[in-house]
C-alpha cells in the first residue's frame, strides 16, 4: 500500500510540474533544466523512501509474532502491535551516537553545568529576597500612611512634642499583632528561600509516588522524526520547549531542521546528521547561538544546507549531565533532576520489541554490552513508582505507543544513559 502511494505521489508530482510549464516557452533552456532537476529530485526522493522500507506486511506479521511469543514466554508487561515504524530499519528511525570523547567532555560539562546552575539559582533566590523586602517596604509605607491619617492635624505637632501622646492615636495591640505577623511571615519565607533547590514555582518533589510534566501540561506535542536519524535534534527541542513552558509560559515549536543543518559544538564539529548525532553538542551550540521556529525552517526529513536566519531569543543559559561520566542515574537521581530542572534528555536501546510497543510498561531488558549500548534519544518527562517506570516522550509521532509516549521500566534497555538537563534563563519579574 505504501509503495502504491509513493508511486502515485511521483506521478502526481510529475504531472503538476508538467502543468506548471504549459504556456511557457518550451525552448527556454533554463526552464527545461529546472523541470529536469525537479523531476529527478522527486524520483530520487521516491527511491530513497522505497529503499528505507525493509518490511512488507507479511514480514511485519512474522516480526510481531516473534515479539509476542517472547512477551508470553517471559511474562512481560507491554502490548505489541503492528505499526508504521516496524517497516523501517532501526538505524533509520533512531540516531543517538555517543561522542568518542564522552569520558572527558561529560566530566567537564558536569562541573561547568553545576557552577552555572548554582549561579542562576542564587540569582533567583536573591530576586525572591528582594521581592520580600520590597513587599515589606510597601507594607510599612502603607501602615505609616494609615497611622498618620488617624491623627487630627491640630494635634500632629503635639504628637511629636510629647511622646506620651504618641500611642493615643493608634490601636497598640492591633499594630503590634500586625507587626509580629509580618515579621514571622517574612522570616518563614526567607527560611524557605534558603532551602530552595529549584527556580520552578510549585515544583514537584522526588517523594511523590508519581508525577509527569506531560500531565501538568508542560510538554509540547509529540513530533515525528520520520526516517531521518535525527532523534537527537528532536530530544533537544523537546527539553528546551518544556523549559520555556515551565519557566516562561511560552508554547513553542522549535526547528529541528535548523539544528540538524546548523548546530556545531565548541570545536566547530556538526552536532549530527540524518546518520546520527548527539544532543549535548546541540546544547553547546545553543549556549552561544539560537534556534528558530518550525514555521521559519520546517522539517524536511533529510540533511539540508544551513540556512541563515534572524537570531531569536530561543537559546539556553546552562546545561549539564546528571552524572560526571554521563552514565545511567539512579531512580532517585532522575526524580530529583526532573523536579529541579524539568524534562530530561536521555537515551535508550531500541529493539524490534520497542518498535512494536503499543501500550503498558516496556520491560524487555534486552541484552547490552555496557551502559553506552544505546541508539535512540528520548525525553523523560516523569515517573510512576507503582509501574516502576519512567514516562517517556518519543519522536515517532502520536500514532506510535500511547499517543507518542511510553512507559519504560526503571533500568530497562539502558534507559537514562546520557541524562542531561537544560535551563533557559529563569523568569524574574
């Protein structure tokens, strides 16, 4: 069915190009060249897409039968069904590639990230302290005006000449009560500020049995990377978009294509391509540059040339790995990070069983040769201790899994390797 649609697309495309050239000078060399190039591009696109489809309906049914057999045999807790993503090679729909220098770069970025996080958190705390002081100053000013207003003008001078009359013009017990309440309130608020470990208002806490940023409405819609190994770019935009929602209440759709084509690390090396990449390099890039929106540079599902665009405000202030070696955090470390920073960029090892995931808690626990045995970047948005699983946002469209999400059991398939937090400039207004 898919191949028939693609053939029809080619024919329709060619027909449209033929129509567009009717009534024009057939002998114009430039027009002939343009038509030929356009036709070749359509045919090339068809052949490229066709080449990526490695399984037909029968192969997919056989693949599913083996997965379901394993689910029954091992008493696993997820449901597998045929879906569009099963048609493709795993390499064409994943793309996370661990940098060769991760041992050094992760440690350096961990330390740099912690320093910057501490700096911004202290700025936020000072903002809250100043706000309490400003509120107190306004309270005192209003209180003074109120008390002055109760004094008869003819007695005003007497009040300052004779201290014994001072208290005749105010309700002593009432004012002392208000002053005590204000002092105690301020003291409690200041103590609370000193103990803050996040700038997020009404933040969740790690002791909660379950939490998801998606349920709180702080995650943007699920995107579709299609058949380009650009998951690393989609995960990058996912965590940044959530940061803007949480900290600035901005609902964005950022351009994965711009990151795919333009993002480079501090050494000038590309963050990645359709052949794979790493979100850490994107975050390096966005510390100095910015990313535009989807409507300015839309996704093409292929590598393109870097297109110059106007700078935007969409960049980051800090980022860092959860662990110095970029290794898999403990469940408690992951929960703490989710509460402190927001959704977390991370990786997982994708297998045919993950491709076929439809619902439930994914607990395949495929064999791995170490923590770095991963191939796909995802976004962890929450947890559920009753399920013993992380809530995960994928980039395979909303038709996959549970509306584009899945539950992955703690520790399964190296979930969490490369866990990384991001911070946009904290809102202080």
